[in-house]
C-alpha cells in the first residue's frame, strides 16, 4: 500500500474537517425545532466521522464537546416544551395526558443530566414538575400550595428576596454581564438567566413596546466565540431603574451554552443579591 505524503494527508484532513463543521452547523440549525432523536442521529454520524484515523485528534475532542452541548440543549428544549404542554393539560383536567407528557419529559430530563445539564436546570425542572402535579382543573388550594412551597424550598440554593419566597423560575446572575445586540442597539445586562434578561436601557431609548418580539444576539466577553441568536419578548418597561425586561419563550440554550463555557473557563457567574 503506497505511503500517503503530507499534501495528501492535509487534503484528507481538510475534507474531514469541512464535513464535521457542516454536521455541527446542521445540528445547531435543526436543534431549534427538531426532536432530540434527530439530533442524536446526526451526532452518531459525526461520531463515526471522528473515528477516521486521519481526523486530527485535538479537533476531534472539540467536535465531540460541541455535539454534546447541542444534544444537551435539544434535550433541555424538549423538556421545557413537554412541561408547558403538561401544564396546559393539567389545567384542562386531563391527568392521563398530563402524566404521559411528564413521563416523556422525565426521559429527556435524565438524558440532559447525563449530557452535563447543571443544577439550575435540574432544580428548575423539579419545581415545574411539582407545580404541574399539583395543578388540576379546579386549581390548587392554598394549603397545598404552601406545603409544596416548603418542600421546594429545601432544594432551592439560590438567594431569596425579602420575605423569603423565590418567585422566579430560574436563578438570576448579574456578573459577568452579557452583551446584547438587538436591531442595531448594543446593550448590557443588569441580570440574566436561562428564562430572560434585564437590560440597561431606559424605555424611551429602547423604542420597542410591551409584547414586542425581538431577535437578540447574545455574547459574553469572558467567553469569546460562544453565544448566538435568541428570540425574546418585551415583558416590562422600568423607567425608575432605567431598564427593560426581556423574557425567552422557553429555556434559552444559548444562555445555557454561555454558562457551561464560563464554567469550563473557571468563571462562576455571581448571583444577583
């Protein structure tokens, strides 16, 4: 068998790298709407490609981690969507349908944890599952709500506001801040979470009404190369704080990727106090 020269090897490596990059781009595109199983199928194709003896070993580790992050995000998005549907069925009194969706969510939840989902995601899902199980067509009585709140507080390691009741569904951070670009405006966060942002901009300068749907670009100076596009809605205009609150329609995989990138860099986001 003829020995491969350096130029031939370089061409093969370049070809393999291009194929891997295209697969990762496709995974990112499809992860927005496709089922996690479809993303897993693409990840399996990528894994086979990375086994080629000509594939650069250092780059192979990079692509494996990228695929893992995308798969994790797809699972988390699926969990969020299934819980939203389960909550609706609970309110409609369809306990059988609700429980079936919760079972599906549990499977995706376990998979997300195996892929490295963090404690914030885990606690957030636990809160929502508890709330969904306590919801019926007739609502939930105050005594049951209070008992559930006490149980959930045992698992809540985040800071509490005055009065001791945490009403948010996700722990908010203020440092490091995120850079937000929306329709040419460059903003900075006052605090942020997987569910939304509070940005430093007076409402009159923001020029978007309550309920407006926006496309954001999210970045963090401490994690260059990580971030991306995220849809959000304007949910509060706060002239006193000179701030605007933006909410994501579901758990933001872009923010989750930023959080994991910061964690890998040894930077622990500081909670809002």
